[in-house]
């Protein structure tokens, strides 16, 4: 145990000596570089993307053929019996009273209007057309006959010209000369006048007389009768059978994909600083390493 303590103490002393030597070298280097543009190394945390391979489970739809039990309807004939009521017509004769109308001749006294025609003298004026014409004898010119016209056409005189026409001839004709005249006369004539005269007479008429009589009537009545009959009916039954169908199934699959994530990393960057500030910061760093005045680093650097 003591050896371990001595070894630790020796290693601590070696480390302090090394740090002191590094600090002296850093101070000398800083003093040498005060004239040149000074830069400072700063550690900065940055989020950078990082690609990596990952595995995930996805579900894919696949078509799968499976068997299942289906049912179909079939009609099966079945013999059954039932009791039915049948109505049968039965003839029945019975006596029924019935009212009958009979024609009975009856003599009645009635007053009727009888037409009577009488002749009544009537005087009226009548206008009559009377012809008072007479016959007269007149002289009427008559032309040549057919033989004379032919003779005159064919015969020529010595000059070669036709003969002049002879003197016109006339004949006596008896003609009727009409003469109409209207005469008014008073005429007495007999006029027929129809008058209705009430007359009493005996008339034979037929009257309907009602009386009741019994009549034999045949009628039919329905008598119920129970009857058992057999009949065939079709019963629907479910018959199972095997069938196949195609269904869609979600099947899990493992797949590898490239994912991206943001990782926080410490990156060193060179930042330009002023020479005085760099010298002060170096002295402050050495003072902090080997022990110096108290206070914060910023105060010691800037004072």
C-alpha cells in the first residue's frame, strides 16, 4: 500500500513538472507571436446529421386463398297431412209462403172526353182568275217552199245571174188572244169543328189482386265436412359445402432502412483574437494552472 502511495506521488510530481514546462513554452510562444495576428482555438458544440442503418417492421397486404364452409339452400319435397273443412251443397225441399199477383177483370164507370165533329157555315171572299181571251185571224208572211228555193238556186236567166226574189207571200192564221181578269166572289162553305164532349161509359179493366199461397221450393245449403288430405310441400334446408375464396391478409415484414439523426459533437474552431487579450489569456491560464490570485478567469484576463 505504501508503494502505491509513493508511485502516485511520483507520477504527480512528473505531471506537475511537465505542465510547468508546457506553460513556460506556451508563454514563450505567446510572447513571440504577439506581433502576428493571433487566433484562438475554441471548442464548440454542433449538431450534425448522422446516418445509420435501422430495422423496422412493416405490414404488406397479400392475397391468400383459403377454404371455408358455405351453405346453400335446397328445396326438399316432404309429404304432410292436414285437416281441411269442405263445404258440400245439399238439396232441401221446403214450403215457403209467397205473394202472387193475379189479373182480375173489373167493370168500371169512367168519364171520357169524346170528340164530336159538327159542320158550321162560314162565309169568305174568294178571288178567282177568269180568262176572257178570243180567237183572231191574222195575215202572216210565209216564205218559199223547199222546191221553190231549189228552183231559184239552180235556174239562171240569160244574163247568167240569178232571178230576183219574188214578192213575199202571206197566209191567214188563226191566233188566240189571251185576256186574264181577277174576280172576287163571296162564297159560303161548311167548316168542320171538333168539340170534346164528356161521356160516361163502362170500361172493363184488369186489376192486379195479391194473395198468398204456399209454394214448394228446392234450395241448397252448405254443410261443413272435415276431411284429411295429404299434400307435398317443399322445405328449405341449409346444405354445407366446401368453397374457396381469396382474402387479403396483412403480413409483417422486417426491412432495413437508412435513418438520419442529429448528434451533438464538440468541434474545435480557430477564432481570431487581439494580441493583448491573447497574452493576458495565456498568463491567466498559467496562473490558473499553477495557482495565482483569486477571482474568475474573465476578471483575471481582462484586468
